[in-house]
C-alpha cells in the first residue's frame, strides 16, 4: 500500500505543509504574506496535490479560498500526522512537546494561570501555548486538529469532540475596597458575609431583597456601618458589553425581579471589568473565580443566590482522534482534569 501510494509523483511533506498553511490562512496570498514567488509555489503545489488525489481540495470564496469536503479531511489528516511526527521527534531527542490550549480570557487569567505552576511541575517536558479565543473558535480548532485542548462551556461541545466536567463557573457581586470597613482586607478564598448593607435606591427603595443583605435596583448604594465613610456613596455597575449569553441572562434577571441596573461602564472582557472595580469606582457582577486576583487586593466578594442562573458548567474538551495519535496528550488530559477544577 505504501509503495503504491508513493510511486506516483505529486505527494510530499512539503506540499502537505503548504496546503495546511494556505488552509489556515484562508488564502494563498495571505499564506504567502505578499511574496509573489511563494504565492506561485503554493498555488502550484496545491494543484499537484489535487492531481495526485484526483479531487478538488479548494475553491475560490471572495478574495480567499474555502476548503472542499475533501480538503477539510486532508487538512485534518495532514495536521494530525505532522503533530504526531513532531511528538515522536521530540521524544527521541528529549525535547519538550507543545500543547495548545484554548480558553476565554477570564478562564485563562483566573483558572488556568493560578494553576500553571503545578501543571508545569507535573508535566515538566512540555511547552504550553495558551490562546484567548471564543468558544466557537475553540470548538472549530479542536475539530480541525489545530488545537489540543479547550476549556469551554459544556453546552458548546459537539461530536466528534469529547469532554470531562471541570465544575461550574458561578457569579458574585464584587465591591471596591473603598466601601469596606476600615482595616478590612479579604483573603482570595474568602466569601464575604456582606459586612456592608447594599440597597437599591429610587423613590420607593424598590428592588428584590437578595441574600446577605443585597438589593439590586436602579443604582447600588453602599453605606458604611462603621461610619468611616460618612455620607453614603453611590456605585454604578460595570459589566461585559455585547449581546452574549451573560448579558442575555442578566437582562432576564432584571425582568424577573423588575429591576433596572445602573450600568455605567461596558468592557469587552471580564478582566477589564475587574480592573474598573479595582480602581475603586464601580461595582460589578463577575465570575466568582475572579476572587483569586481581586481578593488579594482587598476587593469584597458578595455571594448572591439570585445570580445562580448565570452559572455555567465548563469542561475540558478534546478531539479523541488527536489524542489517539499523540499519546503524550493523554497524560496531560489526566493532569488538567485533576488540577483545573472550579471550586
């Protein structure tokens, strides 16, 4: 079979590499980075592969190209084979293997980074690449064999991907340290039992009374029990911008409890929202895992039962086909599952 496959010209590792580069870039021109000689080479090599396999691998789409069904299959097989060969070479020479992990910025910063030291201790001969991507991009790259693992919401994982649960990402209200009682500093693992009364302002002080003395309404108003702040201070809400699942559910909470949150700042990521809280000027609803960073800086976390509907189950996802041809990833999967858990 091998001799029959290779006795005909047109198939080579160099041609397969060029095809993968063009597929990843979405076009010959982009893959060649403006080099006309390389652009001509890539076009010729793809044609030679099409002649060898007897089928169309790419077709024009706008100013770029799109892979045909056969092209998608070849791209996956080639990438997986290159990755397996690289792992084999690295193992023979004692070189570190590369593991690519995709996750959102919040999960990278507050879930993966705090555990990176222990992960590297368990997997000493590994070079990690952490990519900040959307869930859709992560799932697509896993399916195409362009990524080894993804930390994503459980509900976005589809066959042929497999997954293992890592727990739930819950949400809390985080309050600037300026509103805490004098001398109070929270540890990163503490869950504050609301040392400050937080109430909704408005003509009737309306709003739903939440657990631990918290009300959400037109504006968050915080008073110091110790009298250290004097007059009451008002804090608007910083939150994530856009129309994603978080904002949709936050709007649903407002409707259910007949609230109007005073959103004064919208940011493109939760870490940016956290920075607004840290500056002392705003409160925010953030993933509870943010306490690992904000708790060290004295920011107060208030757990609120009514925010429970914001919680999302997350998981470690992978492509079983990739793990089958890269045995080193199986060990990495076990350590990730053990160490990267939401608590």
